[in-house]
């Protein structure tokens, strides 16, 4: 009954439904691109370059004659994979750091972790990517590392802020009396109580990760040719906007709709998972 009630409540959230639908469309296109695309994105067809959208090429072709719809499909795979792995890296390292800082409660470990976070925040993901690519070269893997490093302090701060308010609660005192150590309390009592907030934050960071990947690819620091990327499609189109505007409009709309869908889904999840908002609307 509780699961059915949760599903009904989710379907009543307009933001969650719209955001989830938009997100699922691009996830489906990304997964489908592993087994099928209308055309091979690595095959050049100069004879049919710069075609406008038509029955053969739904979104037209680029300056090399490649099918733009096929490139959007593979570009979705690239953007989602980079953002997902980067957010996973940020959560995997940031959440334990935030839990450890909160458990320290103002002692030296808390100060050390927070000052380290401040140091990372001083360098945007683009600057981190430039530093990494200067040493290791431009690639999708280095873009993942750059975006992931920037996500670590985000999740560490969110986790620490939410966890600090819980350490003074009575159920934590009861756990201490029961003989549980700090690490066990953090995993068994603190983490489950901040999981809802972290899920919502993860959705938001996922959308920002897609934007960051597009930005890095735009300046040549993301996925390298011949792998399609929405950001590089925009970069290639900037000199042809006057006579082939679809080259910029289509990847731009793909980025906008994906980020919009994830943000709407994040808002919907916040409304569903936050008991204060849920109770206010019931």
C-alpha cells in the first residue's frame, strides 16, 4: 500500500512527470545508440552536406554530411555517461568526507576537510580540466575526472550540513548508549536520514554535469573526434549559423531539454521526499 501511495503521489507531481518523461527520452536514445542509429556517425557523405531536416535525415546533416539525429543519439550517450560517472565520483568521495567532517563536529578533521573543499571550490571545473589536459591530454576520461573533482566538495558540504543537525538528536544519543561507534552511527543512522537530500542534490549535479561536459567539449577538452558530443557540435556550428541554423539549434535544444528535464525531476523529487513540503501540500 505504501509503495502504491508513493507512485500515485509521484504521478500527481507535474514537475516530476514532465522532468521524468524528458529525461527518459534522452536516456532511451542514449541506450538505443549502442545497438542502432539511422546512420553511421563516423561515415562522411560530403555529397549530402548541410541538408535541412527532411524525410531521409530528420534533423538534417552537418558540414561533413553526417546525420545529425544519429549524432544527437550518440552525443546523448556521451553526455549522460560523463555526467553520471562524474557525479558518481563526487558522491563516492564527497559523502564519506561529509560524514567524517560532521562526526568530527568542529575538531581538526572537520577543519581539514572543509578547508580542502574551499581549495577545490577556488578552481572551477573548466580550470581543473585545463590543468588535467595540460598533463594528460584532452579526453572524455579527463573530463569525468575534472567534473568529478568539482563535485566532491559539493556533496561533502551538503552531507556535512545535513548530518550536523542530526548528531544532537535523541536517537543518536541512544545509539551511543547502545555502544555503537562513530563510524557505525554514521552509516546506520546518519546516512539513511540524509539520503533523500543527497538524491535530490545528485539529480541537480547530474544536470550541471551535462552542462559542464558540453562546455568542456565546446572548448575542445571533452570527448575527442570521431565521438560525437553536443558541445563540440555547437562549436562546429558557430561559423555556419547564418546559413545552417539547425546545426546549432538542434544540439542546443538537446542540452536545454535534458537539463530542464533533470531539474524538473529534481524539484519533483524534493517535493516528494521532503516531509515538510509533502505535509504542507496534503
